[in-house]
C-alpha cells in the first residue's frame, strides 16, 4: 500500500514538473485556464476573466497590485426612441404607451442572467511558421434561454486575446493588454418594426483602495455619486475613431472599456456597418451603466467591445509568477491528500 502511494506521489510530482515546463517553454508568461464556464487569461501581472456561468456574463480585469474592475453584460432591451436622440433612456422602455398593442405583449427586456451558456473550448493560434503564440480564442454559446418568447433568440460571445498589436475590422487592439469579445445575436423577438435594441453593460470598479475616476469617451468625468437613472446622456462619438473608450482609472493607472461606433449587420447575405450610439447613467454607487444602441435588425448583428489597460504589464523576471506557484501547490496538495488517504486506509 505504502509503495503504491509513493508511486502516485512521484507521478504527480512529474505532472507538476510537466506543467511548469510547459509554462516556461511558451516563454510568454501567458496562461489561459477554463474552469466551470470561467476563463482566465493571465499575462504577467494582469488577469482578464470572462465568465458566463451563474449570473450575468462578466468581463473582469485585475492586476496583482489590486487594480480591478468588472464589466457586467446586464441585459438587452427593445426600446422606442421617443425623444429621437438615437440612444436609450430609461423612460423609453414602454413600447406601447402611446398606442394600443396589436397583440399580446411580453417583457421587452431580456436579462442576460436568463441565458444559459456553454463553453466551446479554446482555439490557439501561432504566428505562421513559428511556435510563437499569437492569440487564444473561445466561444460561449447560448444553449437555453429561460424567458418566455425568447426561445428562438441566439447569442454567442466570442472572446479573443491577441499577444501582438492587431487591427481587426479597423479596430486597433493592444497586444496582451486587451480582451475583445464579439457579441453575435440572431432572432431577436421584436414587438415593433420601428424600435431599437439597447445593450446594457455595467462598469463596476472594485477595490475601494483605489480612487477610481470614470471618464466618458470624450474625457468628461461621469458623475457616479448620484443616481442619474432616467437621465441617460448621449456620448458623442468621435467622427473618425473606430473605437470609443470609457476610461477607468486613478492618478496612477488607466484601464478602459472600449466599444466600436459601428456594428456589423448581415442584410440579404451581405454585411453592412451601422452606427452604434452610447448613452450613460449611474446608480450613484460608483458604477456606470452604458447602453449601446442598435438599429432594428432582421437577421444577424455582430458587435465587439473590449476591456483592457493602457499600462504595460509589470514583468517580474525573478522567477515563477503567482499562477505557476498556485498550480504547483495545488498539485502538491492533491498528492499529499492522496498519500494521506492511502495511509489512512492502511
Ligand atoms: Ca432616446
């Protein structure tokens, strides 16, 4: 019995060694892990998390030093642009307040918490002709939607992290510092023909040790101390920029939630780009609600926001990073547990 336990321990020690070797062989200090519909990308001291299990889909950025924010994919709402400013305000959710509905009415908001997603595995890319890692991609696909009348709606979230600077569809990504996610939607159950769709993301700074400031894409501070729900203001797009950035930071550190000012619409088997406008409010609790507004679509629409940082990673050349140590110690703990179980049985 004891002999067997030693064998297992040696086996696991080898496994630990293999994991460490693998990490060092990549020589990029870039790691990707999936566990229970939560994917973590780690690049030196920075960690990007995309989670689609449990509550709403969540995109998170954090550093080892403790700078952290979440972007929660809260909901989708069909709305009627009563004031014709091209963006969503909270009092525009009533689709039929000025006329009688032609048929039965159902909720025109789909909370993303009612969508059950499945993880479809990683797709790893290497620079052509080399063993140099260039990107890691994965999908979360909607499996079931637990909301009446939304059974045919389909939503896929495709997440990308590129290791080198990259231009994708005119969208400039910062290598290793930005996680892009494409949201692909089909079969939205429209109740009206003249309505729009608002996609809500909540930006939530974490760790109160930081004196967070949130500025809109024009550099204007967003008031997060007062509840401005119902007073969503339109953020003016930059004419020439593809990417609009809401910055999240303090005196020392600048991160961002970025959104493109156009979305790709599939219309009669060809792609067209249409403008996406954003409106912003706050619950007064330090968070910001962003509503990205999409024109009516019959077929498919694809949109790609991102979370990231303007700061370079902190490269610690001294030795193993935190994740590697965690990996080794959890394997060691497993070995110790198995060993003690064997001894206990004896
Ligand atoms: Ca409006």
